[in-house]
């Protein structure tokens, strides 16, 4: 027997797949509405409706029910036998948001020869392995097996229509020339053959392959997990995603009726949409979940994991897990984040406290500098808690793999933990409908091919849930790419921070006032949670997402939350005309507030009347101006400006440089060279414009100098200088403010940026001897090196921060605070706060709108608690209302290393409060909550409020004592 070549066997495969289409009958659509088309069919056994030449994407309904989809990968719709009405509801978008218009294409009813299709899957996979394998002995045996199998199915004939369908569905050779060269006048030549003995050919091929297994063996074990990664919004808007979800879920359910495999789908929001859009299909999904074939993923959406606060992550878990419990009777055991752009260090603790048992991602394989070392490992949080984790898709296909031999082989070769099965995520995402029949058949074939791993499509994640990894990774999973997503879209970042703060205030005051509306808070939180999706919050979505949806609804969240807070504060205070200030932070606070009417001793500023007040911990007090120890002073000369108060002395040049900051308590100069240097860098990373910062971004830079400066305020409570920077067609206006009796120097900044492809930073150069810095992060700070001893250090040239970053020596340090920025560079003792980024793709209008934010410089005594409190005071200004005169503290929290993260009403008991605290500085001990009532009961729960433990909890009168550990998050429930 002569062994055929790869090319000869490949030619025969064309005719095999073409022969799988039988009894081809052209049909016509009836137009029934805008983008809606209908036809009637009488389907026999193994019938499919195949549509070619269409544009757009469509939900296909069978007899009125969602059934399948038409997209770039699903063009053949399997039909049950009988008479059916088929409807196609088109949208004008392709899978990645391309506006392609609507064309319903040409439908055909065919009988599908599944024996031919199955043989094609086996033969094409075998041929692919022969083509790419380097082992000649294996290659020869594979080609011999194919040659013998093809002897059972000699080619007889093929019709023009069969070739057209093969070309359209499988991209076969000659696809562009079939209609041109095989014309209708040749139909007598090209006729549909009666079919071959494909079952016999497959038996021969499988027999030969099985005979090779003892000789060449299998490569290990692969756990296949079907998946459709659907971005909540990205290059399309949310409404299109909602349609993608319905199409994809319908398609997957239809496939699961025919094939036995396990499917993974995250985002509780999608199930909420499905419940509202098609309750019957939702029940089908519910059945599959109960059978263990459909796996739920924790999180309201697949959120960003750098910019969200700890409390936002807690609510991602709370609302998703309780939705799952309500509708599926279980929580999601996996936090599935294949595409999120890096992961904060506290996520293992947050996940564990939410019922999650496994973390899974692909994204670590996008690193641009270092290779992530593990596939199966324990991810250790700052509290020491361990979460089993698995990384997958390291190779061709990634998390959208397709069960080609090349993809499986490359990923298996890259899989380092071969004692565990390789997790292989397959299915087309972003409107691609997930898995296909061809993927499932190729998986079956790969299971029988030598060299390649055995394939298990059923087990799902259970083997990873039971894993006891030896390897450990402690701390954040920093992604060495997409660093620009910490900055892109300044307004988006600012609105996120303002929403988080506003919801905290509204929940706290309404919970204490007894006016808490759980339904309203659920609505407000879910709006924010949706917009925290990992291409929306990072600023990497299209313009319409922000301008038509997100900005409007987040501004509405802030408005409604503020109204709730005001109403609750009025309820607490009672009716009256006295001015009252409310402080939501858990320490007695002397701070500045702005009121709308003159108060004796106050100072008139742009926002109103500035006064200094003292308010107790989580409480309120009648507004009485507290005179500072001495006023702030400002002088001006030809060289610049000097601002000075009791604590610090600041010198500024006319061009905006911060020349000196003297800390009067220590007598030390904070700066080693001029600071607050604004620099614009050219940044053109290519397709990933909004996502990335070039490694060499500093090569082309432009230092900005203020073109105008003037004294804006002269005290006695606040002095300020205004600077205007003009760069090309863009402008930055800064008002540098110093308050009496405050170490905090504010840079109130307004940007309006016309010019594109730029990155803006403000650099500070501190006279400090340190090789590490602390950064505010979700729930508890993170420490990072500021030197570049290793490639891992070098890759962190831009890192996440939340409200502050701090560098210090033993007893002296400097902190930079902010109220809406999330990215910073630290090089030695130089710190560059990233202010803005102006990409062209995918939103060319990024940061064209005027945005105002504040960052602040503060010398300190090396105490992170001092820094943390100052940052919270910047972010959470006191609320001023009118009410009955008085003063009260409603909650006191001790000791000072504990942060009050949230106060809310229990999800299950309207007479119980949930008080959430986090530990700041790696301490442990006994915490105390002093309340305005004597609790009848107190116990600890988790973030989703499903557990109950009284261990370490003690109630004495109005004081609740609890045990806390290093960097732990604690949720204490107290009942009235």
C-alpha cells in the first residue's frame, strides 16, 4: 500500500466534509419586521438549516422559543424532525462590534450525514497531528492509518451545492472560485453522490489509532471546559451584550441536549437578564446547573480587579452569590476571571469569605516580561488565607480555544504542573456562541490520538476544587501589560470612586437612621457593579458605552445616594434650622467643611464658605467654627510664592514647581529636588492603545511649565495659588491649597485634554532613604519594592494604588493622596502620579470632557494610620445639613488600626446591622465597637451573610468585642 501524502489526504478531506451535506434544498426567508425573518420547514432525521452569506448576528427561534444563533462560527442549525417555524432576529453587529448591517443570507435545508462529519473530525485531527508532529515515526504511522481509512470511501462525485456549503462553513480550498468555475451548466458533471461508507472508514481509522497507543502512548490528561467569554460591554454597548447572552445561552443549551459536556459561565447579571428575557430557557439552564453540567461563576460581572474597592468586591460577591442561592440553591464555587487585567492581593480572602473555593484565570500569560511559574497553586492573601488557583490557556487559542490539535499540543507542552490535568477552556466568545459541534467531535478524536492528552469533557472543575497544591504565590497577581487601564478615562475612574464613597455614606446613615431601603441599595449597587466590568471601568470601551450609558447612570447613582444620605441624616438629627456636620469616619475629626451661608470666622472661597469644625466618630455635631492655632499665610515675590501654617512651610515657583516643603515638627526638608513636575509623554502602543503604556514611554517627553500664576486665596483658613498650564491645544489648571493646622497640601486639578496619544504624570522627588513603598489597596495596603533588582521589579513600572501611596524612613515620610486616581510609578524615592491618558482606540474622545480631581502631598511621621485617615478625609468630606442642634457619636471603633469599611442592614434581618472592618497594618488583637444601643446578639458572618460564628465575640452593654487577625476583613452582625 502506497502511503498518501499530507496534501493528497487533505484534498480528500474537502470532499468528505462536502459529502456530509445531503438533499440540499434552497429556501427563502419571509421578512416579518425590522431585522426579523421567518420560514417554515419540514425536517426529517438529521436535518439542519444552514444559512450562508448573511451579515450581522441573529437569535434563531424555533417555534417561537430561543434555540440557536447565527454568528461567525455557528451557521448550521440542527433541527428536530417535524414541521417547524424558524425565525431569525438579526442585529447589525458582528462578533466584535463591527457594524456590518443586516443581510439574512440564503437558507438551505439539508440532511446532515453525521457519520461523514464524525469521520472528517477524526481524519482532519489525525492529519493535523501528522502535519505538526516532529516525530517522524509517529507521522508515518498516522499517514498510513489515514491512507487505509480513505480506501473505504473512494471518491465518486460531489455537487456544486455541497462544495459551496463546505467552503462557506469550513473555509475549504477554492472557496472564492467555486461559484465562478463550477457553473450551473456543469451540474450534470457535479452531482450529489449516494454517500460513502464513512462508518467503516472511521472504524478502520480508530482501530489503527488505538493500535498506536501502546507504542506511542498518551500525553497526560486534559479537562475540557466549554465556555463563552462575553464582555458585558466593550466594542459594543450593553444592550447588544444582552442579546449576545440570550443567543449564546440558547445555543449552548441546544448543544447540551445532544452532547455530554460541562459548560462554565460567569456573571450573575447574565442570568438575571436571562430570567427576565426568557424564563423558560432560564429553567433549562437551572436544570443543567442542578445536574452539575453547567458551572456558575462568582461575581455580578467579570469585574476589574485593580480599581474596585474592597467593598465593591464584597458586593460583587454578595449580590451574585445570593442571586445564585435564590434561584439555583447553591453558591458559585469558582471565581472565573480569564480576561481581567491583574488581581489585587486581597482577592483570595474576599473569595474565601464569599463561598468561593477556586480562582481561575488565563490573563497571567499576557505578561510582557516574566513567565508566570505555576498552573495549579495556592494563592495566598495578606491575611495568610489560601485559595486554590488554576491558570489555563497558555498557548494557541487561550481561553477561546477550539480543540485543534495545534492548540491542545501547544498548551499541553506549556502546562508545567503535569501531575494535574490541564484545564482547557474551549468555545468562541464575545457573541461567538461558545462551543461548536466540530469542537466536540475533535475533542472525541483527540482523545484517541497518540501523543496528545486524554480528554475529559465532563468532570469540569471538581479535580481543581479538591487539589492540594504544593506551590504558593503570595500577594497580588500583577499583570505585566495593560498598565494604562489604571488611568484611561479619568471621568470613569472618578465616578467609580465617588459612587463607592456615596454608597458607603448613604448605607451607613440610613442603616443608623432606620430608613435603610434594601431594594433601592441593591438597584444602586448593581448599576455600579455592572459598570465595573473589566473593559468599562478600565476605560477600554467605545465612546457610546460612556456617553450614552455609564456616565449618566453613575451620576444618577451618586445623586440618589447623596439624597438618601441627606434624608437619613435629617432623620437622625430631627427637625430644626441649625447647621449640623455629619462625620462617617470612625475617629473624632477636626476638618474643614463648606457651607452655603456665612458663618462667623469662616472664609469665602469658590465653593462657598469654608469653616473648621469638630465632629465625633461616626456622628454629628452642631456646626461651630473652631479657630486654628494660627492662620495660614501666603507671600508673593518675583521668584514665586511661600505658603505657611503651624505645621509646614511650602515654596512654589511661578512656573508651578514645588520647590520646598519644610516639616516644622521635624525641621526636615521633604524634597530633594523640585517637584509636582507635570510631564506629558508620547505613548503609542498600537492596537492596545487604551490598554497599554509603552515600556519606553519616557523616551519622548515634554515638561510642562505654567504660563500663568496668581494668588487665589489669602487665608486665614486656606491660602492657594492658581497655575495654568497650556500644552499644544490642551490645558491643565491647578489650584494649590494649604489649610491652617493641616499638613495636607492639595493640588486641585482640572484637565481638558485635546491632544491624543499622551500620558500625563506629576512627579515628586522626596529626600528619603527607602527601597519600599506602601500603596492603598482593597481593604488593606500592599508593600512593593521601589528598586529594580529583578525583572519582576522592573516590570512594575506602573502599579495600582487607591487613595494613597506612602514612602517613609523610621520616623519620617511622605504620602501622596488622591480622590480619584489609581496609577503611580515609584522609582527609588521619586513618585509619579499618573493623571491622564489620551488614546485614540477604542474611544478617540477619551478625556475631552473637563474633569476635576485632587491629589495631595502630606509629610508624616512614618505612621500609615495617619496617612490612611488623611486619605479617607480627602475622599469622604463631611455632610452638612440643617436639623436640631446637638452632638452624638453613633459608632466608635477601636483600636486605630481598624478601618470601618461599611455599615449596612443585614440581607436577612431588617433589625440587624452588618458592620464591616478591615485591619490596616498587619496587627492582631481585640477590636471594640461602641454602639448607640445595647445589642441583643452579635456574631461574625461572611461577606455574603450566610455563616454565623460567635467565637471571639463578646457583648458588654453597648460594646461589642471581637477578635481580629493580621490584615483580616471582619463582618460583625449586631441585632437591636
